C-alpha cells in the first residue's frame, strides 16, 4: 500500500490536488453544472467538457492554466454499477489543464510528483502506459522520471490515443496505474487485469487536428487535458477493496443498510450490489436536482427519473417496503456540501422532488406486482412452469419492475423466468437506443471548427445599436464553407460584429437584413456557436462574398416585442415568487416576438385567484414605470446582491445584471426595455402542468396584446353572428345548446339500445348447445359498443348457463367485440376479459374487463368474421 500510512479523506484528496496545481500557476475554477452547455450532450460526462470551446479555438481562455474538480454524470454503462469495483453514474474528475502553455514534459513531471510526493504512492507500485508511437512520452517517463522500461507499456490507439469525435483536436495519452500486487513482478504485465491494476490518472496530450480524411496535422497551440478519478484515488489511499467502501460513498451505504436493518459486511453479494447501486445513484440524483434538473420522460429528466426508480427498486430488493430515499439523500447532501454548497442550498427542492418521484413509483411498483400476479395465474392455468421473457420485459420496461424481483416472486410460486428471452427483448431495446449513446462531439458546426483559427469571434453590439457596419467573416451553405453565395440561396453568415441578438436564455434570435453593394440578405434567425454569431437567412438579391463590407440592421419592431416579452418574463417570475411561493425557480422559458412562455418548478396547479393576482401584480409594476439598471458585475458580487440565476445558463467571472429595483434582479444576457412602462400591458393566456412538478404559464405583452385581442374579437363576432346574440349573451346560449345536445344524445343512446335488443332477440334461434352449456356467437350490424354490451348481457340472461360473444362494426375502421360468461363458464377456467382480448388481436386490437363481462376493440373490420369463428371454436373446445 502507499508509503505514507496516513489515509486521506476524499475531501483532503480533492483539496490537495487543487492546491498542488494552484501553487504551480493554475487557476482553481468551480465545477460546471452537470447540465452541459454542449448541445450534443445531455449531461457533463467528462472533466474537459466545460473547456471544449477553448480546445476548439472558439473561445479565448481567461487563464492559460486551470484546475478543477468536475462533477460528472455518465449512464451508458449503468448495468455495471455496483457489480464492478469502480463503475459509477456519478463521479468527480480532478483535472489540470494547459491551454497552449506547458506540454508533455511538465505534465508528466507534475503527474508523477503529485502521485508520489503528495499522495505518497510508492514508485515501485506504479506502472505507466503510452501510445505505441509516442516515443517522446516514453523517453520522458524512462529517462527523466526514471520509470523502469519494464513498467512502461506501449498501447494501441484504442487505449491510448484520445479523440472526442471523428474530426477535430486529438492526441496520444499516457496513463498511470496503481499496482496492488507488485510482488508478482514485471514480466507479462497485463494492464487489463483489474484485480491487480487500477488506472487513476490520464494525461491527454492534445497535439493534432484530424481532418475528414483522417489526416493529422500539428496544432499551433498544444493543450493538456488530464483526469484523476477522485473515487479511485480514495480507494487506493484509504486501502479499501472498491470505490464504494471509501468515505465518499460508504456513509450513504451505511445509512441505507440501517434503514433496511442489515449489515453491509455480512450481507451476500446480491444485497451488496443493491446497497452499492443506491450509494452511487443517490449521489447522482442529488447533484442533478441541485443543478435544476427535474424528473420527466424525456432528456435529462428521463435520466433522473430512471436513476430515482432504480434506487427505489433496489431498496425494495433489500427489504425496504416504504419511502426511504430522503433519509439517504440527507447523508449524500452532508457529504457533498463542503465542496458543492448548492446541494444544501437546494435541499428543500431536492427532497421535494425525490419524495414526489418515490411516492409515484411505489404506486407503479404496486401496479406491477398486481400485473405479475395475473401473469402467474395465467401461466398456471395453462399448466406451464415458466414466465415468458416478453412478459418479464414488459413488467421491467413499462412498470419499472426489476427482473430480480420477478424471478424472486416466480420462484415463490414454483415457476421460472425465461431469462434468455428477457435478454433478447433487452437487446432489442439497446439497439433502439444506440443512437442516444453519450459521446462528445466536437463537430456540431464542422466548418466553423475548421475556420475557428482563421476568423474573428463575433462582437455583439445589439445592447446599444440597432444597425452596424461589419465584415463578412464566413459564408456557409448547408453547413459547408463557401467563398460566395448568390440570390435565392439559403445561407449562414458570420460577421465580425453584429447588432443581431443570437438565440440564448430562451429569447429567440433577431430578424432583420444584411445589406451591401447590390446585395440584400433577409435574416430569419441567429444562433450562437461558442463565440460566433451565425445569421441564418436567404439572399434576396445580389451576390455576397467573404470579406465584403456590409450593414447589419435588425427589425426594430420585432426587437421591441422581444424586449417587452423578456422583461415581462422577469416580472412574472418575481410575481410568482411573491404571491405563490418564494422557492419557485425557472425550469425553462421562451421569449418570442408574439408571446412568452415560462416554465417553473411548482408541485401544484395555481388557483384561478393566484393567476389573477400574479397578472395584476405584473401590470402594477408596469404601471409604476420602474427604470432598468443594467450592470456588469463579478459573479460573486451579483449573487451576493441577490441576483437570480437562470436555469441552464453558464456564467463567466463577470455577469450582466438586469435590475428593476425593489421588483426583480436577474443575471441575464437578453435584451430588455429601459422602463417597465414600455411594456404597456401584460395578459396571462394559460397556466398548466407540463411535467411532474413543473408548471407552464403562457402570456402576451406589449404590442403582441393587440394581435391577441384582434384574434379573439374576430372569434367572438363570428359566434355572435352565427347564434344571433350579443357577445355578452354567448355563454348562456352555449350552455343552452350543450344541455340540448346532451339530452339528444341520451335519447339517441336509448333508441339505439332498444334497437339492439330488438335485433338480438332474432339471434336466439342460433344458440348452440355444447354439453351442459349454451353458446351464442354472432355479428350484429351497425351497433355501437354500449348497445352491443347491453344486448350481450340480455342474451346471457335468456340462455342461462353459457357464453355470449357478439361483434359489430359501428363505424369505418372500428371493431367492437363483447363477451358475457356465466359463473359456471368461469368455473371452467374461462374469463371474459382474457378471452375477448385474445380474440380482438385478430382484428388488430385488444381489450379486457371482468371475468363475467368484457369488451374489446379492433381496427380491421375484414377480420371480424375470422375472430368470431375463432371465438366459437375456442368455446366449443373449452366447454365440450
């Protein structure tokens, strides 16, 4: 084990790493959010992700050297979590970065120094790997550091050549491994043997650029990107057998074990896996919610929901029947708060979200258990001994019911589960989801990446100017760089400076024109790619060329509308905090020219009174004519003053603060009115739920109010003309019509039922005797589902002991089938719900119901005779 017998805590390891590099000229930067600003990633999956624009040359670094401890979430190998010693969904990556400053020699020397001097690892326990063609790194390790040649392993490109995408910056890497058993000697060292070796430090030498043809050219500025896994170093220094038993995770496991009334160390391997999964996943969900992710069925929200559900499921597997996740989350928060204070600051939101999701999923689990009971009953009725893989996977995929729990309950019922069939269904799902695999893509705008070293970043002038002269830096057509473009062409144009606002922070991009010598481009959208503003538009006339001097002019009317809606959004959030709940926070927004949309975290719907009060408060602030104070401040000072940060936004050391004193103060890069009076008026259109715990308000303000009123005025006038009443009499007239319609529908339904009964009497002559039972299977023409059910019940009453199956095609493309079984038929093992559901599949549908009465539907009317023939045959076989 390490020469230094002192065990360092996880916090001490983190601080030692950061301080080591700070003493060597590195700026300590805070961890970025787990919500990645990279549009190709759902989550921050590696320590270098926040620095991608710098590595691409799209953003100038504030410092040449930096060091971080980055929170990372990675779920592409989630099934390995808890089963291996060091797979995690949440991990911290310690890193030191050089942006065109030091390179291989210094990075290797410092990597060795911190490993052996600061962390006290014995050099005899360290093995290094290098890319097989990287003689420079090999020689540095051997000749300058003094690592024996036998403990330097050359590896192929799959292991030791680092890329983020098919094209872009790349380079060889070198890794440092810890040897748990150096006494085994240096012969035949196999770094793939994870029982002996653990890789804990990866040094990436970003020295090449790879083009689309695969050619490598040296980068003008070479960079260093390193990563040391905090959990892995903790395992080594704390002398435990796996990452889960370090002080970073084990207290969470202990809390869970106490709730379950078990002991980790004396538990079997299956129980330990569940405890480890909970220990890992709880860290993930705490940090995800702290960074403003909410559970949902899409994107990051789906990842969060899946992790929470896995925690609950594994809690059930170790005997925890009720809610427990918040008790475990408290331990995770306590462990993290010194390094990441936002987990404590967001404690209430974290626990509310976790409790809501846990409560809902426990209900889902209950439903899954009931469905499994039905599956078991069906298997036994068919004298089988195995639950199909398809059924087990449906339970897993639809209800989140774990295979292990299905197997356990099946075993109690003397059944098995087709695990191979389950794996086959799982593999189908994996193939479907393959496209969503998490990778880091450096080429979202491939052509811009290639141009990044040759063109200027775009300077934004739009806060103070509506028009500006500029130079054309780049022209792209369908994403491919061009020197010129002609009239009629859809283009993307990059200027050296622009008054056009680029889509950001929920606000859409400006519209307007780019004009020059004989050329006019209508700009319909503007997006930002790192430091470049890309103007999307169509050339109305002339030819535009790279290097042209042009005039960029925004559409002032559209800008005024966006400004009014954006400021109104700020006032809306302030009003919601004041009237509904001070803990409300933004979960998304849209600021367009004609409306605004504001998503916010709130566990309940607003009352009509609250909606009215919020609207009135915003209009009061508008009428009070509050003047905006706009300042650029250090981030820490802005937060200290109470400025609200927006969800999903990334901030530099200095931030723009929009302050309407005593009303609202937010960090925002958007465009706003100078005085709230410029908004004019504000109107809420709707308030509704969009996801669990997330509400949405849609509203209009400023000039868009007139558009809104004009549309509604036209509708009201049209209705008044049609109904021949005054506008104020419309509600009463519509209520009268609705009442008349309901009465007519009831009368029609009664007539249809009477007609169906009359028709059904003629079917009694087709009754067939099968043993002691009477069966009647027939098709009735043009009978709606409800009347068909009435007819089936009446026929069963008349024939007594038996079964009735009726089918009908009430309308084109719709099939209705009803089954009514007597109690004696049920005793023969036939249940109407399952019987009619199977028959309906022939018509491309399904359904079910009670054992004695059930209804199903289908889409293929041409198959109804076949379905009814199948019903008659099955009844004969079962009842004879």
